[in-house]
């Protein structure tokens, strides 16, 4: 299921970690990078590959919000709605994004390009409100800034 390259990475990592259970986070990350999300099949595969209980893999994947438990659009827009961002209007940003992109929260837009999700603290509270699009951070957001960012994505 993993590419040859990812299987080699797993073997390399095995030498660096005390046991295969410690590889759960990087293995889940590899699955998400390879498939775009972490499916139940991926979690079962990782469980067998690392010879660790499925419940452990599932527990780790479900704890961390950065693992997508269902497919997402080409651009996964994750808006922090934790306290600092919420106080500075992040919920309005989510509503604006969903309306602008014609997509419901957590769903994929009809063109397959966008998913808008609410997430917990992105660790960028001092520059709230903040969001992440795929691997890139955007901070001190306003409705105007969001419109500009989105126009450059298309
Ligand atoms: S509360 Fe939004 S980045 Fe921390």
C-alpha cells in the first residue's frame, strides 16, 4: 500500500526509534501525504506493517486533528476557532469562506478544490486569527486578506 519510497523511509526510521509503536505518527503522516487522508484501511495497514494494535493507530489518528479522517479538497483550509482566533472573529471567517467557495464546513467543494475545516489552536495565537492551507500558514486574517489569498489559489 505504501510506495517503495515510503517503505524505505519506514525501515530507516525503525533504526532511529526504540520500537515500532513510536513510528505511528510518521507512518500516519506518510499515509496522509500519499493518499490525501487517513482511511480505516490505511490505519489497518499501518497496524500490520508496524505490528502494533489497530486500536493504538486509531487512537493516535483520532486524537490529532491534523490527520484527515475523510477525503479533503485540493486545498484544505483549516481555520483556527480556538479562543484567541475566536475572539478576533474566526467564526465569521469560516462562514465567509464557506459562502465564497460554495461549500459546507468539512465537505469538499463541487470542483474538488476546497475543504474548509475548523481546527483547534494552530500555535499562532499572537497573530490571530490564523488559518492553514495545506502546509502554509496565514495570519492576522481579515475578510479582505482571505479574498486575496483565495484568488491566488485558483
Ligand atoms: S487560538 Fe488560534 S492560533 Fe492559537
